[in-house]
């Protein structure tokens, strides 16, 4: 698995199971970026209530998350969310599309609940860019999405591009170094002809990029990194936009996933090395000391 | 950020049970297709993929991501036939055998299935009971606890979780203690005690583990070399003898036997009477299993007969299956308790807790209780007779606890314990690990019991 998938596997598999065999249910689980889900059947076995808690919900609503969820889920979306959660869907298992393809498409769309909520600022930025394009200059609002305690995404549209900036914190010194190497590799990879159309990536450690330098609440410590993506209109044509959004919003998790995998890879190399050294050690024989030992008077000793 | 639920992992020989604390089932479900022998909420502990390159020279030239190209669980089984992919079982006899594979297995469980950022979570892992050094299970009659459960195992696990994944905190729990905690959910259990005898029967081995106030009485543990895998084989043998298997394609036979075992078997009270009942009214008791050829889709029918009650009977009359191992399970449970310190024996008889897939047979608990009670009473009578005293002992209370979550008892116990507030203080945190090192994980505080 190289890319993280945009959909939630637990929602997908649970729904798939419950459609075949409804039964009462009450599970809580998570998704990346501290999102909490609760899937339950408070009323009857065929009415599933799926609720989501997202840390940055208020910001997302400001950027139009509700409209997007309304568009995606229509009447499934509940006017009143379950207490302690931000937003709820009710899925009636008796009104699920019948054909296998429609059914799995429906299940997938539910499993994309978090992705769709988090798509709001990106869709808005793409729309703003279109609006600014005609005027030929100017900048849209700098949208801040504080999706984790100390990390945020900044999205800004301007007349010819959309800039997306991630701030991320490396909890561990080793992670920071791996992250740096990894992001450098990202910048280099773009030089290959095959992927020259990929968005431009910039990485800076500690110093925030110009676009957000004026913000007051930045944390400029050694363990902070900033990754900037520059998206041009070709990246968010109507055909490309959904894919771009799915990939880009998981970037932080993607980065940390690969740091963990690199460490796992290093560990297996280390284990391999140790095993090799151990083989050498096992082959080694102890030398038997055969120096002649003499007494003061010059007589040698011999073992009997 | 409000605390996110701790993650519970029980990596068994056959299946891994993984999910979030506070839920009543392992909260990640794998789809249960008709022709896939998975159980919801579990996932095969297998990993498939090309091997990690072993020659050091290869690494410099390689900048790819081949090491990420692998599958775990059901997907691994589905992809096992892809050229270049092979199946690997990182856990053997309950112990981690290949750390490279295990580390990658965990990597994918966390990131692909649980979709959790490990840095935000506490983890509760289950320590396998003991390294069972039985290669060919039936060659030796009875295994007692091998001297040590190597602590390095726990240390290596801690190393992976703290250093690769930077997790917040870790608790490595003892399997038997979790199984005891799981039984608190049964309405027959009134006090939350961690004293009792755990019978854990999974896929590979069956353990009988006495526990006093959360501490395992290591010297008295016994292992029985009969578990799920053997029962399935036994069912298959029986069906073969009757000639039922001719209809089943050879590659599906073991799977069908497994299904028959899980869906139709039960423990009878008296084997002779049961045979008679079957012979008198075969139509009432014989069941019919309908299967479908996994390739051609051809339908076939199999009659299910005596194996319905004979399958689990090998726990109570092992001689019907094996000629090496002959001690019935109730006898072993009695031996284990008799070998434990005298002051805890009453507690051990009173709270016998079942855990693991192979204790799921209907009436398993009742039969065990009855047979064990007979053994105990007979011994009491004999000693009363020998001492010649007129005073009769008040008797020993024997109780076997079955409950709804037996199949994942260990996981469920973990889920319960990790939802208690004491869980967080009993964990070792990343900061403590950095200060002291992996050896910190040799010791964990016992918590949660009400006594
Ligand atoms: N309803 C059932 N009746 C009988 N046997 C069952 C049932 N459900 C599952 N099993 C058997 O239980 C076994 C799996 O149990 P479990 O998941 O506890 O094992 P494990 O934890 O992977 O292995 P171990 O504990 O030995 O390392 C399989 O052999 C399966 O066939
Ligand atoms: Mg187990």
C-alpha cells in the first residue's frame, strides 16, 4: 500500500455486512487527524446512525462543508447531530440501491464521509480561483483549517493558482530527519519527465512560507515543518479535482505513514545485519593460547 | 485533543483481533463472504508479498517502494497466487517468529485498517501465554510451562511500537488476565475478580492457566496439544470414513470440515446415548451441509452425522482421536488446580473461565462442569473415607463461566480494561520508555479488579 485510501475501511465493511444481515450495533472508531466516528442503531436494526466528530468542524462549516455534505448525502444528513458529535447521517438499510454496483458505490460514498467534509475549503478555493481568474489579479481569503492540535492546513486561491500549505510537527527527532529526506526526495522526483505535471512542492523547516508568515499563532520551533503545494488550474479541472482533493487532504498522514514505513524498513535492515554478524561470530573459534611458560630458572612447564 | 480510544491488538496464531477500546467487538470487521472462511472482526495473521531484499548490495540501487507492496489478512490470502507473492505466517505457536513481517503487519493494520495516527493513541497488546515448543503437537503427551517466556520478546515489541510508531503509551497484558476480565460481562459473575482458571483454546494449542489476583501461577500451567486445527482434521477424517467427501473438491475439504465443525457441532452429555439417539431417528439429527464449488460453482450436498457431537468429544475422550495424548480436559483442569497453592484452590474451582474459538461448542461449559465436579466429589469422598472421619466436607463449588464474547474473550477483556481510567496510569509512556529503555516493558502493574 503506497497511497492511503481516502475511504474508511471500517465504515465500508460494517455497512456491507449490515446490509446483508442487519443487527444491532454500537461501535466507536477513529480516522486520521483525530476524527471520531460512532456507528449505532439507536432505534431499529435497519436504521444506522453514523456520527462524526471533527476537530475543525466550525472552520469547515464556515467554508461550506454543510452544503457539500448536503449535496453528497441529501436527505441522509440529519438536521440535528448526535450529542458530542458534529454531524450525523442516518442510513436506512431497507432503502439501499439493489444492484451490486450501485450498492457498492453507495457504501463507498458513505465511507467517504470525512473526505467530503474536509473537501469544503478545497472546493471553495477552486471556485474562488475561477472567479479571480477573470479579473486577472487579486487573492482570495487565506483559509485556515486547524485539523490537529498544533497543525493546520492553509488554503488560498489567487488568480492563477491555489496554494495549499501544511504545517506539521515531528514528535521525534528521527522522524524529523526522515521527513526532511523524504520531502527532499519529493522535490527531486518532480524533475523526472513522467511526473512533471505534478504540483510543485516546496519544503521548509522552521520558517513558515511567505504566504502565512503574517499569522500570529504559528509555532516556529525546530520540529515544525511546512510543505507548500502549488496547484494550477490543470490540477483541478472538473475531472481532476476530486482526486486532487482526496490525495492532498491526506498528505500529512501520507508523510507520516511513509516515515514510519521507512523506519520499519531500516529496522529490518538492522536485523539482517545483526544476523549476519552473529553468523560471523558463530564461525569464530577461540584461539588456544600456546605460549611457552618458563620458570625463573629457565625450566619449562608442561601439562600432564 | 480529547483522548482517542486506545487500540487493542490480540495477534493469535490463526487470527488477529484488532479494534478500539470500549467497543464490544473487535471493531474492524472483515467482510464475511460465503466462500471465505473468515470471521467478522478477525483477520488472518498472514502477510504476503515479495520478500525484503536480503542482499545488502541491492539497497543502493533501489529507490522504490517495494517494501510497501504487500497485503495482510484476507487480502493476503486472495493475492497468494499472484506470482512473486507467497504466504508468510509471522506468528507460530502463539509466538512472533519473524519480526520483519510482524512490524510490517502492524504497520498495515494501523494505517490501512484502523486508520489511526499511532502517535495519538495508547496501545494494549496481548502477550502470548508462553512459547509452546511443540513442533509436532501429538508426539509428546503433555507440555508443562517452559521455564521462561523470554522477556526480549516483549522488549522487541516495545521497541517497534515506541521507536517505529512513536505511540503515546503501551500496556502489554497477560492473555489469561484479559480472559478473566472478559468474564465480568457475564451476568453470573458478581465480583470483578482476577482469580480463576482460564481455559483458552484457539487454533493451535489449548492452555489451562490458573490465575491468582491477576498473577499467573506459572508452575501449574498446562498445555494440551489439541485445539481447533486438530478438531477440524478430526471432522474431516470422520467424513472421509463415511465417504461424504467425494462430492467436495479436494482443496475445499478442510474448509468445509471447518464450517461443519463451527455450525453443527455440540457437546453431548453421554456419547453412547447420543449414538443411540442418532440411530433411532437419523432424519431428525442428521444435518445437511450445502456447499458450492469455489471454481465451477457446482452445488453439492454433504450429510453431517455423528461428527456433530464427536468433534468436541476429543476434549473429553481424547483417545478417539489420538493415541499419544490421553488425558481428558476435566482431568487436566483438576490437576492444574491441585498443583496450585492450597489457599487459592477454592477460587480457582469457583471461577473457571472459557476463552478462544474452540471453546464455542454448545454445552461445552456444562459438560466440563459436570465432569470436573464428579472428579472433585469422588476425591472428597475418598479422603473422607480414608480419614475415617464422620464429618463430611461441605464440598467444593465448581463453576464454569461461558459468556457471549468467548470467541474474542482476550480481545474483549483488553477492551474492558483499557476503558478504565487506571489504564492510562498503568501504561508505560513514550517518555518513560525514552528514559529507561525497552526493559521497562518487563513489568506492568495489574489493575481493574474490585478486590
Ligand atoms: N463456533 C465455533 N465452534 C467451534 N470452533 C470454532 C468456532 N468459531 C471458531 N472456532 C475455531 O476457533 C479457532 C480460532 O480461535 P482463536 O481465534 O481463539 O485462535 P487464535 O487466537 O488465532 O490462536 P491461538 O490462541 O492458538 O494463538 C479456529 O480453529 C476456529 O475453527
Ligand atoms: Mg488466541
